[in-house]
């Protein structure tokens, strides 16, 4: 599956497009050793132009999936390597020799190990079935590496689209369907739930089809998701599956902590074979998912007398929520306005980059490859376009999510009746939950402002370039600075690009800070949503949560039920603290101590320690999805 952001490539291709000549066509057929050698060279170039992510949790998660897939590969002579890169488009792509790149956007999109296995198995299929060694596809990779797709090429300047194809010369429809089949087969053999492959296709089909969507849609030459689902459903892994196979998958999903998903699968088992023995699993899943009612585990908490509407703590909580809702409404209106202005800033910077590209012209000789400064410029411009567009496109919706969460908290307090046991238990967390959601909205507004600041850094430099005001009096044609030597590389580099490189590096740092602010704010929202599930309602329910955390973050074991309640740490913050412990290689007790000692949320604690906020948000999101995700049977909205 390949779909790469138009904007990030349009930003990043500027530097190399001014430098390099067209690549030579490779041979039509390759030996394995030559394929690996060429793939290694191409991979090094891709990595040099990308921000490579080496986050402990994310690399561990990808490895936990690929370590099960790779031993089952057909081509045993291919040593696979999986690399995570910083790009928020929903994308993964493979090149020769088994080098597979996984975008952060994909890791944020998939909701389980199984969905990740489906996408990476598909990419392995392109390698296993020799699709990546086709000459035209190799030329497409080299063209991208060498900057042939400049920012002036408009919509053509996208690396690919859903399905593993490259825009310059995409994989064929047959290639895509073959890779789908291969991925389905290898993930099933590895013990993953094959229905996740269908979920991925439906999820992709529900994405925004517009050019600024996180899943750019270019289906004209390839099967649309609905067609690919129909194709997948025809294979034995998904066609007329026996009740015993469905039960095995439900048990697998339950062990992975996908509780709502597993319960839906059990319902399919019962529909297929009413005599199937599923009562024990149903009870376990009901305990994991129900905080109250006849099917829930017995609630062992000792409650104080009923909390009436006149209770001072309840009145104070309601007042705080009313104030937070009013502030969030104001913040939402401002964030929408500022994000829209920021997107216009982004368009302006793109246009200015295009003008500079046109004025700079040929740039120089490409012998010996691009100087390091141009590779770095390419990477930094790509990162700035990618990170800022992600923040500007996502922040308004996240503030709206905070508004919804505050409404959900407020609703029980509006009922004049005494609080239910669930809401009475949560009342103690209301002050921190309200404060964290409010702080999340403020942080989201700040992330938009910081994104605009990153773009302003670039815009200021570009305006100076266009006016020829670089302060050294050394100008070439069109009033632009003349070429100056690059001390590291030898060849002469246009001075405008040296100047732009410094601005891009600074803007990259600023844009990264904006991205971290946004993902920390989203983590705070997810943490409160997990807490609102009332996972402390019974020892059995909390034990399911402990199991899900231990599965997702190997080696991390939450305190037992009584100790967890006594700690005063909300369930959502326990999940975040577990990620913090995994990420920093400390114990969960140390992480909880640090959280209690701080005066802010776990998300803010991680941000203050300069950890990768998107990794934290992905981990917390996967825990939340355990309780809300169900198998998809058709595309959203159809």
C-alpha cells in the first residue's frame, strides 16, 4: 500500500531538482545479489532524504509484527529491513532487496497488529513477486531520489497512491491484486486475523479523497478498495470460514486485547454455528467491556452514600465543566480561523518556492551526486511541509473532540438524580480530567501558532531571496545570489539554496515542536476517554486492561487492582505512564511516581522530557481502540 503526501514531496524536491540529471535505466533482470546491492544503495539515498524514526515503542511494535512475517517469506535469500520515516501520509513502500519503508501516518492509521501485518505483508508481496525489480518501477524510484519530480510538476509530484504504486510508473492492477493475495496468505500463516486486511481497505476507502487528505486517492489505474475487498473475500482465508476458524480468530483477538473486536467475532461464530462453545469467552469479554449491568463483573468498590445534585463536589465539578466548555468553544472558533490562515501560509510558501525554483534554473553539474547540503535541504523542506500540514489539518478536529469529551463528562451532572455508581466513581477524577482537556485545547491552539511560525521562517527567507537582499552583494541573474562553494562537497551550490538550507533547518525544528504539541494534546484527550470507560469498576475488568497494556508494551505490568485504585492515578494516565516507562526503560512504579510528582498530565510530562509525542499518542490510541473497534463489513458512508 503506497500513498505519499503531495505537499511534502513538492516542498522537498526543490533542492535536488536543481541539481541532478536523469538516471540511467537499470537492467531488465537482476540477480538476487545485484537486486540487494541496488536496493541497499537506493535505500541509503531514501534514508538520507528522510527523517528516520528510531523510537523504542514504534520500532518494537513493527519488529513484533515483521518478526512473525519474515520467516514465512518465499524468497529466503532476501534479508528484509523495515524503516520508519517521519511522514504523516498513510503510506508504506518497498524497493528492491527487501527494503521496506513505513510512514508514521500508516502507524497512526492502523488499529492493531493484524492491520499492520496486512499492510506490511502486502509490501513484502511486491518484493517476493519481483514487482519491485521491473525496470520502469526502478526508474520511478531513481527519478524520485534524483529530484526529477520538481515542485513545478504539480499534481504529478506524488510518490504514489493507495496500493503500492509509484506515480511515475505504477504497479499494475494485477500486481496489486497479487500483492493483496500474498499479504493475506502470509499474515494468516503467521497467526494474524485475516479480516484485518478487509478493515484496512475499507478504512482507506473512507479517507478524504481530496488532494490534501492524509490518504491521497489516485485510483484511476488501480483497483478501488471496494473491488480489492471483493477480491480478498474470494480467497479461502476469508471465504466460507468455518466456525472453528472464526473462534480461533476471536480468541487471538482477545489475547491481543481487542475486546470489542473479539466480541463481534464471537457473534459471527454463534451465527455460523449456534452449538459452538463460546460462553467462557463471552463472559470474559463482557467483563472486559461492561462497567455495569447483569453481564458485568460484580462491582467490588465500596461506595459512599449516593451523591445528590446538591453535593458541593458535584456542583464544583459542574461549574468547572461549564467554564471549560465555554473556553473550548472560543478556542475552537479561533483554531479553525488560524488553521485556515496557516493553510494559506503553506500555499504561499509553496508558490514562493516555485518562484525560486524557476529563477534558480539549472543549478549546476550533477556529477558525483548532490552535495550534502542539498540532501539536507530536501529532507528539511519535506519535513516542514509534512508536519505543518498535519497540524493545521488536524488541530481543529481535535479541539472539537475535546468539546465532545467535556459534553460527555457534563451530561451526567445535569441529571437531578443521584449519580450512578460509575459516575460517582469518576467524580473524583473530574477536576483533573476537566483541566487536562482544557489544557489540551490550549496546546492545540499553540501548535497551530507554532506551525505558522515555522512557515513564517521560510517565508521571510524566501522574500529576501526574491528581492536579492542577502547582504553580501554577490548576485547572479534575476537578482538572485550567485553560486558559492559548498565547503563539504566541493561542487558549487547556488547561494540561495545555502541560505534556504539554514532557514529550512530552523523551520524543521519549529515544525517538530508544533507536531509534538499536537500529539501530546491528542494523547491527553485519549487518556481521558480511556478513564471515562471506568476500568476500575471491578477487578476482572481492570485485569483485562492490565493484560492489554502488557501485550501492547511488553515487560510493563500495571499494579494490581487495589494498588492501582490506591495510587490515585486515573486508568488513562496508567496507560500513558506505561508507554513512558517502556520508552524510558524505567519501571512502571518510577513512571507513576514521576506522574504524581508532576502538576500536569502524563502527556505533558512526556513532552517536557522531549519524548516523541506521536509515539505516545499511537500507543494510547491502540489501547483505546481495544474497547471501541469492531470489524468493518462495508466502507463508511455506504
